[in-house]
C-alpha cells in the first residue's frame, strides 16, 4: 500500500483555481520529483499537503505502520481544528526555498527546537526532562553530522553559507522523523557553486530510501535521483512516470515543449 495517496485535490484562491484535481500516490522509500513552469501549482500542492494552505476539496491519506490516517477529506462538513492540523503536519517535513532558520538560534538549536517543544507535551516530561532533552540534543548532533556540519553546531545562521543553512534546514525537517520529506526547490536561493552540496545531501537521502517529494527545476538531478517524476502544468498533472519516460521520452507534447526550454 502506498504511504501517501492524494485524490482529486483542488485548491481555489477566490475564483482562481490553482489545483484542478491532482491525484497521485507515493510508495514508501520512493523519491518523487515534481517539475513544471512557475505558476503550474507545484508549490501550492506541497503547501496543501503540509497544511500551510487548506485544500478546497479532495482527499489526502497517509498510510503508516499504525494504520491509515485520513488527513483531509473535502467531503467532511466540519473544518479541521488547529490541533488536527498540527498533528497532520507531523507526517511531513518541509524544506523551504529560503531556509527559514531562526537567526537568534544556533544550528543545533534550530534543529532541536521542534522536538523540544513536542517533548513538553509528553506525560513523562517532568520526571524525565533531563534524559529526554539529552536524547534530543544527541539526535540533533547526529543529524548535523549526517549533513556534514558536525563542526557547525554552535554557529548562528549568519555565520553559515547558504548551502550550509539549507543543510541545517534539512536536518531540522528530519528531526521529527516525518513519514515524508518534502523539498520546495531547495537550491533556488543558492549560488550555483553551493547547489551541488545540497543536491549531494538529497542524493544521499535517496540512496537511504528516504521517502521524498522534491519540487525542483534541476532536470538532471531529477533524472538521476527520482524513482518517478510528475510534470505539472496549469494546475493539472500532464504526465507522470519513471524519469526515463517523462524526461527522456515524454508522451505529451506539452512535456516536450517544457523540456525543450531546459535544453532537454
């Protein structure tokens, strides 16, 4: 069974329909890249799955070892509560284009902030706070080491390069151990020479079979790292399949037009 099922997802902003019935599934351990021109709905799709935007209609289901979790059902009359939205977001980790690190916190503090806040809701927190916080700290240090930043734990964002900041942001997204890691054009705010170090980290995560959705404009990277690729245009999925089909031998003329613009 797929870990993520998105069915007929729609999103309207007033009279503007941005997502026009998006349906796809994601297998556990799969890396899925979403490509398309600016304004095609890629970022809105990610934001709806992470509940930074509320979908207008459709259905989002996450299937874990604990069972199926219907995160959104547009046929439900009652709106989601803030508590339900916060719980839904725990299934996803989102890495933004522009890092969004807290400037007043060190790299380690940025990575461990959410786990620390979540730990305070545990029934055993008062009795075991010291051990719990120690474990969170050690996990944060291990994540930074995984990102190649073991020696930058005490640095503040302004002391880090853009590539290093984005790697801290990836560590932060992994800190709550989400079921699905989402990237929204993770290299678009980086100078070209820093892009490679972030793509290398994502490539390493793919090799470890981390379940990922990657919105990207890096066609070569999407080809190399993805199990499947979705091409979106005008709020719909035009084509989806393995990269060898979508990027090398697309069936749809609109896909071919788009790739020609990238020299494909």
